[in-house]
C-alpha cells in the first residue's frame, strides 16, 4: 500500500503560506529529490494556481540551477487538483479529481507505486481529519512570519505524532518527519 505524505513548509509560528519562508538552493534540491520519490501530488485549486509559477521557470529558466531542477521535477510529477470551480486544467501533467478527496485517496493508496504527496494546506487538514495521512514532513524555517495561513487551523482533536527522523539544512531550517500514532 502506498503512503500518503503531507510535505509542507512552515515558519516557527506555524504559518504555511506559500509566500512565507526562506527557501534556498539546498531546500529546492531536497524537494526536487522528494518529488522523484512520488507518483502523484494532490493540490487544491489555490495552491495549484500558485504552483503554475514553475511553468514560467521551464519556459524562461532562472539563473539558479536548483530552481530550474525543481521546475522540471514539479512539471513531471502527476498532479491531481481538487476544485469545485475548475472544470479543466491545461498543465499536461495535471488532471481534475474525478472523485471526492477521500475516495480518490483511498483508490490511490491501494494501487502499487511510489508515495502520494499532499501539497495543499486545506487538503492536509481534510485528510488529517479523515485519518488518511501516513507521514508528515514539516520543513520549519527559522523565522516568525507573524501573519498568514496557520497550518493546523480548524483541528480541534488531539493527535499525537511519533518523530521518525529529522533533517537539518545549513540555513537553520529543519524537516521533522512524523507519523501519526494510530489508536
């Protein structure tokens, strides 16, 4: 059975807005490698729209190799978009979900293959409430943002996690790898 992995960046104060943070070439390289370990990434409409930025890097490469490499990786991985308003997408490697989030994830989990990543905060919250996330990879930037989207907003139940490993970056960012403890 494939794992569902919530991989998300956040600040020390829990802000996960895509404009918050201080990504650098080392972090871009990490996520480039991570995307190669997956068969799909799930997005909501808003985050999908933000990720389309990387298509512009494919067309007009950056001076930073790490950004160009990430653009190639994000272009390659199949994207499944959950939206009530989008009727189609024009990114060749993307499609609109055909089923509910729960049903789509349950079907994906049963298939053979690599990990399934969740790239949107709203989907992480929904799947956490459905107990369908197998692992969290929280990249915490050493900064306070002060405002923005809080990663676990709306979660009212106590959930305990088991730390399985960490990864530290030279800029002071750290990834905490957690598994939810199942009771």
